[in-house]
């Protein structure tokens, strides 16, 4: 995905929602001095790919040691350590989770980890080849041997004549084709393609390759797709038994140490403890636990302090919370680069502090934590913004993407009435298929209901703190009335329709005109004051100009929904600015050049600096471009970006 679009997704939610952090864009404002271990990583021009074919046989032993404790032997997220984590472990062995991902995405997660979900990175714990090996084995968990065998049989009969027995595009008929057939051993190409991509190509065809949707069943097409991917990931090797295979010698696992697993106060093993660093500063971490609901602090409450080196957990210690809510962790090693956070388990939920990184010479950190009492009453919840985007990329279908930004103004966390139940339920229109989520999957964060799905994630108090982003397909034959059920009252709704021959009408929305985004024209419709239990009804008509619609889709992203979601991120920016202006801001002034907002002489947040929201937005994008081009030091970049984001928030408050 274009890096400018990624930046726009981040700023979109600041502009439209006034948020300082958002999981959709992973744009988290760090505390002063905090340096994300992955933030300064160079932006690759294309997908990451292995230099040699991965070996899942070697990867199996690595998986058993490094991954199975959390992800489980079969990748179902049910390992012995999974229940001790505050977030559900991703079920990478489920086809619905693995199929939409790309090897490049999974490689980056294995390399750099995901701190928010307590997933360590293995950039220092495994060699590059080992990371690809374990990735290849992880993918094999969702493609059983029987499926590969079926795929091989069909491939030999239907595909080998052009693509070759080994998938190198050198089959007997390859030279007679006007366009060379694909080379499935091309690692750079295949690392950026998901199994969904391969399945769609097999189903719909690609010049001069014929479509197989009528010739092969759905399961047969998935089998062929899995076998095709085995040419680059070596999945076919998993037919061999690996008991006698000795894996490649491993680099030090997790963090350097004696090799003896450390334990927390309850005896739970985690990453090996680091050797004592004689140059590390010994410091103290303090904080106070407060009950945001006004309730009492339980007598047996504990705080867990966690330290991370390069996204890998290097330190963990539990301490009791005093009757007044305070806690102290003494003699904590604070080497350069270590990141700290605290967590509190309360009422079957985990509450986190901010993330802090001690600056040089610092030996005192304060990490307060706010906990909340629970309620299952959803009557206080409301949707600040509902964004809807229609995508006509696939013939005969319209993909409907919905984003809900939900606020909880009460003083209690809204949780499910029963453990594992849904906090909120979302109904889908009749005929909806191919349900996809930005985060999680059915059986993970989301559960299936009779009319749609339920979200099991708790909703903490705050404005715009909870997001639900999902998509589904509806059949489209040049005319369709879409009825979108509303689970909560909606303060403002914005609908985006690409102007590709399709028109939209709705009695609940006002026509807000056309906007050009990244060379594509969108028609914008907006409305407000929609009630809980209503349906947002949008009538679509017209034949989409498919050749132009294809350009809206961008592939090769981490989650199912980010495939083709670049333009949607830009749409959020426009819709946020549109609503912002609609509140009486008046006619937009001509923006100054973005460079002006980058000047160190720009006003402090809250001052009348003359820049409007558009200018500040342009400045943030320009700043990101300069940093990624290596023209700004990281400290200056972080400080200036934080200042600009604060200015943007102030502008939004003025509205």
C-alpha cells in the first residue's frame, strides 16, 4: 500500500474523530522520549521475500519451540500460554485467517512482533532463513496434506502444460502462448500474493489463462491454490516426517541469557531473562491504580510490569497494589532502548498503562493505570461516525465496507453479559456473503449470530475509543437497494461511492458533492441523527465501469480488509473534513504550502497560527515523506509530528 495512503489513514481518524490513537492505522502517539523499535524500519519498495525457498520441515521444530506455547500445536490459538495473555492469540491455523494474508505480511510480524498483542519479534532470535522456515510451516497448518495432494493431481491435469511441473512457467505449451505463464517460484512475486489472490485468479482466469469457476468446485480451487503456493513456500515437503530432522542452529532465543527460562511470581515461564548489564541504570517504576467507575480497589489486586527490548519481552514482575491504589517496583534495570508498560487484570479484563521509554539518565518512571467496573448495558453507547464505502471491483458483486467509531460516555466498561458472549451484535443484509474483518475473525474476536456477527471486545469509557471495521459482498446486477441495520444510534454517517457509472440515492442522506482522491472521483453523501434499530437505506443503480474500478484495489496488505482499502483511508479524510466544515466553519481559506507548517517557527498548539486543518494535514504527510526519505532525524521527526497532531486536534476543537 502506498505509504502516503497509510499516513492518510492515520490522520483520517484524527481529523474525523479527534482521536490520538487508532488501531486501524496503528498510529499511536508515543509518550515523550518513546522510540518504537519498529518505527524507524525502512519502508520496503515491495514485499519482503526469501532469498531461497523456505523449508517448512526445519520450520516445524522452530514452531514447536517458539510459537506453539501460544498459538498451539495446530495453530488454533490454544497453546498453554494463550490463556495467560490479555488478548486472544491469533488462530493462524484457521483457513479464514491464513488465506487473506500474504507471506510478506507474516514475515514482518514474525520479525518485528506486535507489542500491543504481546507478540515478540524474532529479528534477533532467529536468522532470516529461520523466520521464513517457520512462516512456511505456519502456513502449512491451514493446508492439510490431503488438500495438497488433491491440488497436485488437479494441477498436473490442468496447469502443468503451461506452468510446468515445478511451477516455473516452462510447460510444454508455454512457448506457444502470447503471454508467458506465471512463474510460481518467483519469490518476490509470490510473497506479495495471498491464497485469496491465487484462488480468485484460478476462479476468474487471467489472460491467457481460462477461468475455472465452472470446471472446478470451490474446494478443488482452494486445493489448487494451496498447491501453487507450495512452489514458493515448500509446503509439499511437509509430506515427509520430520522427527529425525535437526533444525538449523538457532541464534539466542528471545533475549540473551543463561538459557534457563525465567518465571513470574506465579511460576509462568516466559522469555529468558537478560544477563545483568553492569552499565544499565537501576530505577524505580511507580504508579497508581484508580477506578474510573468510582468503585473501590480490590484488596488482592496486582500490577504486572513488563519490559521489552526490540519488541521482545525481557522483564516481567508482579507487585501488589497498596490500599490507596499505589504500587512501586524497585531495582528495575533500565538499559537504553527498553520499553516499559504495566497491566492490571480486573473483572476478567486487562487494563494497560501508557508505554514509556526512559530517556538517558532517567531512573524514575510513573505508569498510572485506570480500571473500570463492568456493565452489560449498551444503552449509553453511540456511534460517533459511521463510514460506508462501496467497491465494484469484482464483476457481479459490490463489496460493502462499514466502519463504526463508537463512544462510551458512561463511567463503566461495557462487557458481555456472559463470558465469551457478544458485547454488541451487528446484523447483515439478506444475501450478504464473504464476511471479512479488519481485526480478528469469526471464532476469535467475533462470533457468528443468527443474523450476522457479534463483537466480543469490551468497550472502555471514552470518545471514539472503539472501532469495528468489516466488509461483506452483495450480488449486484446494475440495481440494488442496500439496507444496513444500525446497532446503535448514529450521530453522523458518511457514504462514499466511486463515480464509475453507479449512482446512489437515500432519503436519509444529503448529496455532498464529488471529490477527487488520488485520481479517482468519489461522490459523498452524509447524514446524521439515525436511530438505533433503523436501517440506513441506500439505492444503487447503474453499470460500473469495471476497467476503472480495478484501479481502486491495492493488494498485498496485512489483513483481509486492507486489500483494496487504501482509497477508503483517503475517503475517511475527506468525510472528516466535510463534516468538520459542515458544522459552520465557513468557506475554506486557501491553504499555505505544507512546508510552512513544517517550519520550527510555527505556532504552538492552541495559538492562532493561521493554518487550517487541511494545511496541517498536508504538513504531516510531507513530514512523513521527509522522514521516510531519510532527510529528518527521528527525534526531530517525532517531536514535530506530535506538535502538528496536537495542532490538528486544537483545530478540531475550535469547530
